[in-house]
C-alpha cells in the first residue's frame, strides 16, 4: 500500500496525469479494505493530498477535489473514533486544504482553524506552522490581510 502511494506521489510530483485517476482510485479502494486504524487514516490522508495535488494540476476535473474531501473526511472520522488528537488535527488540516482546492473557502478556513487549535492543544509544533500558514493563505485569498 505504501509503495503504491509513493509511486503515485512520484507521478503527481512529475506532472504525469495519464492513468493517474485510475491509479488513485485503485489505491483508495485498497485503502478502504484495510482494517479501521490509525494506519488506514494515514493512508487516507496521503491519498487526499495526492487527489488535491492532482486536482490543482487538472482543475477542470472536479471529481479529484471531491475525492480529496471524501478521503480526508474518512480519516477525520477514524481519528475521532480512535480519539487520536494528533491525527484529528491532521485530518482537519487536510480537509481545509481539500475544501480550498474546491473553492469552498469558508469550510476550508473552519477546518484549518480546528487543525490549528488541535495542534496547539497537543503541542504538535511540527504541524502547527503548517496549519497557521494555511490559515494565513486562506485569509489572504478572501482579501483579509
């Protein structure tokens, strides 16, 4: 599973789009077959990021953005069920990024602000900077300086 995600990450990073959606779909299907766990949630988050990045390269393909939101939401549910605050923060941050890719800035800002709060409450400074940066970028895109 991890090798497949990393291979897809390399394709996205190199701008390869031929067959990418099918590969991501197969990986998402395989991830859905994993036992519910933090590991499954991490795979969902990785795939959500890949779908979002693919959507940014192919903005006319709205299905890519919808898949990013769906996978981030699945990770959020798993993190909530397992009471994993660190993972929950990552899921909210990924949801914020996915919503932003769709142009849903209010939802993106709300999810990202929850990610900031969770990172602060757990002392996850390695994530906090990322979510604060994402918050600032979202605020700037709404005209709020």
